[in-house]
C-alpha cells in the first residue's frame, strides 16, 4: 500500500513509499518519547511536532488536489471515556486487521487514541466520504470529523516522557471498500436540494462577482486551501461568508454553500473542529444575508431621492427583488447620484453635464445599467445582458442604441445627450470594469476524481496508432499546454497537434468537443491583420486540413506565427491597437500522408498523430475530467514541452510526413559512392565534388540555394561538415559516414522503385 511520509507538520513535500501491513503496524505501535516544555504537558504541545505520515498515494505536494487515492482508514478518537471505546471490540471479534495507539494528548481517563485499519483496495477521493461514513456507522465510534480531510497528516506515535502510552495491532482482514460503498448507497436518504444545485456555477459566480480585495480569499477557499492562520481566522471567515451572501442568489441552499466550502474548512486548523467551523460559517452567512436584505430595502427607499433629481428613469426597478446585485460595501443609488456632475441654469434649474464622466457613471453604476455591460476576457468581446436594451441588438449597433436610450431617458431630459462616438469612447472602459473570464472560471471550477486518463488520451479517445511511448508523451503535454495558455496567458507554446485520418473520421469534431464554445476552424491567413484578432479570441484554433501549412509561401513565417506569445490588433470600439498575451493553442487535421513541406531547420513544432477511430461520445462524457486532470498536473508544475531526449523522436515522427523532393539526389549520391571499391572511397569530400561527380551539376550552375539543398541531403545521409587544413589552405569538406565507406561495392545500379530507397538500411540523421 502507498503511504506518504513527512519530516514535520511544516513539510509539504510528501515522500511516498510502498509498505506492507506487517511493516506498517510495527511502525504504528512504537512510541517516540518527546520532552515537553513544561509538566503537565500543555495543550497543542510543540514537542509532538515531528515525523508524520498520511495514508494516501499523493502527488508532488501536500494538498487535497494532489491526492490520488486513500490507502488506509484512519480515525482519531479524542477525549473519550473508557465506555466509549467498547465498540472497538468488534474489530477483534470480526477478525479485522488494525493498529491502535495513544496520541500525545492521551491522559487517562481522558482517552486520546488513533485507529488505523487497512482497506481492501485504494479508495478514490470522491469515494472517501461515503466509505468513511459507512465504516463509522459499522463501528459505532465517534471519530474526529477532521479525519475527513484527504491529505491530513498524522504524527507517528508519540508520548511525553513519563506519560502513560498504549499500542496494539493485529493481522486480519481489511475493511471491504465495495461492501461499505454498497451499504452506503442502500441506506442513502432521498437526495437533498443539493442534487439540483450547479456547484460549478456557484463557484463561477463567487469568482466573478467578488470584490477585488476578496478575490484571493475566495480563490483559496474554492481550491480547498486553509482559510487563514490562527489569529486571523475569524476575520477571514467573516469576510468570506459576507462575500458569499452578497454574490450568490438568496435562495442558494445552506447545504450547497457548506459543500462548496467544505474542502477549505476541512484543512483549516480551527480550534474547535471542522463541524464547529461550519456552524460558525452558517451563523455569519445568515447575518450577512440579513444585512443584504436590509440594504436592498434601503436602496429601494433611497431611489426616491434619485427620482427627485432625475424624475422616473425608464426601466427603473419597482421592488427590491428586481434590483441588480450589489456587493457589500458598495454605495447606494443616492451615493452614486451625488457624484454626477451637474450645473445650474440661469433659471436655477439643475442639469446634468453632457460629458463622458457622467455617461460612464450612468453605464457603470446606475440601477438600470449596473453590471449589464461586461468584458469577456476569453473572447475579448463586450457583452451585454439584462440591460434596458432589446436582447437582439447587434454588437455593431451597440453604441448607437445606448446613445438613443440615454437621450430618451430621464438622464437625457436632464441634459445628458451623448453621441454614439462618445458612447464608443467609454464603452470599453465600462465593460473592463466588469470583466470576467469564462475559460478560467471553467477550468478552475473543475474537480479531478483522481482517475488517470490523459496519459492514454490519444490512443483511448482518438484511436491513435504508432509509437506508444511518443503518443503517451505528447498526449498529456498537449492537454497541459492548452491549460497553461488558458491560466497563464502568454506562456511559450509553439507546437501543433495534428490528427491524421480518413475523411469523415470526425477529427475536427473531437477538437470542437474538447474546446466547446472556445473552438475555431475559421480560415486562418497569417498575413492578414484579422489573424491576430482570431488568435486572441479562441482557445483551440484548427488549421483545417492544414491549408495554412501547405499554402504558406514561407514556412518560417508560419513557424514564427505559431510561436508568438502575444498578438497586436485593434479591438471593436477601440481607438488604438492593443497587445494581448496569447491564450490559444493550434491544432491541425489532414487526410494526407505527406503534408509538411521539406524543412531543413527541423520539425519539432509538429506533433502528428495517426487516428483510426475517434470516440466522440467518450470525449463528451470525460471532457471535464480530462481537463480537470490536466489542470491538476499543470498546478503540479508538470512540463508541457519536450525534453532534449524527447525531441529527436518527435522530429523523426514529423519528418515521416514531410514531402521528399530530394530523394533523387539521395539515391544519386549513394550510388556514386557504392560504385567505387571501398578502398577508393573518400574519407572527406568537398560539396563541389559531390555536385559535379554525383549529381552532374556544373560549377557555373551552383548558387547558394543549390548549395543549401545539397548540404541538406548530405546531412540527411549522415555526412558531417568539418574544416580540413592542407598546408596553409583551409577548406570545408564533408566527412563520409562509415556505413557508406565500408558498404560492399555495387557494379550495377539497381532500379529504384517509386517510394523506395537504396539507403533504407542506413541510419539517417534528421538533425538539420
């Protein structure tokens, strides 16, 4: 069984080892004696901080996201009386294997013990809550709820010097995981309201609507990280639950909120335990909701003051329920109305100044417009929803429609009469103030179930054939590279995954399923200005049938385009060009066998995969888990680029798909050498000699392009360029590979059939 070990409670780098039960039970029944700073030992004694362990198979760091499986059941039995331990007799009676030892806090008759029981198989993280609950129900023991935490570490047996300690263990049968799961499902109560709640949507709402100063806390909580260190936990809990109350709908069930935040609560070192923390969180949530209701009522009442200034705005809300959500701490309409720039006419009438500042204030903070205009960080588009405008307004007409609405509203009657050009000037500024990132929200909202999938992604879902070592290298790297571009825009990703296969295999559909709404197969012209905008608006962009590759007049220009980390373009409603970090990855599809241009500089950017069958339904079913695993491995700092050792294999795979216009020259050079007796073949040969004698190219017909082409063929055959010194003369020559210098002489040139090569048995060097 896999077990993780740590140097101390502060160690976050697990050392995973494979132990059997006999060896582990011996470790768990041997107490270390620690010297406490005072007698009797104080609560939370620092002396017990020493070697620790965790019953999990875990990744590179300590944390729930890195847990692959739970390998043993551990229950802390703290502060119990002797009679409460009686149910443990069932373990010995039913012949279960177990280890039981006292912990550092054990002071009879206040019993503090730890129970460890082997499991019949590793338990997936999503299975653990049900397995744990069923085991506790079977044993009838009151275990500490903090042992629910997947990555919780436990000190190895320890006792203060001179204190009583106890340990025992037995061989026997493990807890039957599948039987426990079966009993858990059979006894499950009808599904609570939680079953109808979209937890991912709740997480997205929290990330999107939290105030900037609260976003780091919300992010930590949703990732299952501790709430805060001791001393600032109550303040952080108050801040978190207020954010929850003011960002989520009022009818969100308490149980859904607790479930959303439980991973965070479980790893928080709350003095009175996790369940007490949950109870305190709900109290603060209810108080914050009461404040929200009171504020909504005040906002509605304060609206009358605004009406006195502006009259009745068109489309004004008529009840607190219809008011747009306002985060805690945000000003009331009365407050924002006072910031509008006004002036008095000669008649003493109060008017609004017709300026961009007032227009921005109305679009950003008025009851009619607040939160309705926002900027999509993924598509780089301005979006509007819930505004006073019709839902079918076109993007191109948005500035005009807004200008017309404002002019016809009470704001217009009081002097705010913007032209469409003025709206255009402030539109992006207003939208950026309400920016959100749906792609990041989607990826960060995923929870991996711990089952590995992406290592075999290409063969399992896309029916890939060929070099399995290579496929299992590039498959996960491509998925992780896409996640990297989404979560770390502008990072270096200069490779293209290419799916090969027959027409109708649904290669493009596979990418569309994976990327969803963030996929594009629009024709890409790298020389056109729109290509930069396209690359900034999508996540996965297909070079459909590799048209862009085959039509590129300059292969190097295409490589440069694919390798960019940012794009420069002028966005809609923008007056100047903007530079944005690139978030897309490129993919390709083709029906051909030879589709890459011959390229002396190499092929490492192209990752071709030959597909035989693509399981679209399986991709749809597992899409979320594929990306969730890729996100988890990205957070573990797994590399998405090839190592130096992996590049040659990838080069070789891609070169097989390249056009081979130099095959005739290869054959001619080989036959020229093989017609000579081995003893007369040169060790070194100048390029001019090869051109004239092997290829029949006269010196006068040589130029730089011909030289490069011949040099490319020589390198491909294994020749090495070097400098030769003869007397005082230095010249460049090509060292003939040994396999060609020693091969048997051929007196008759054999016919060369199409697609074959007389050098197929000679090693070829693909490094150009």
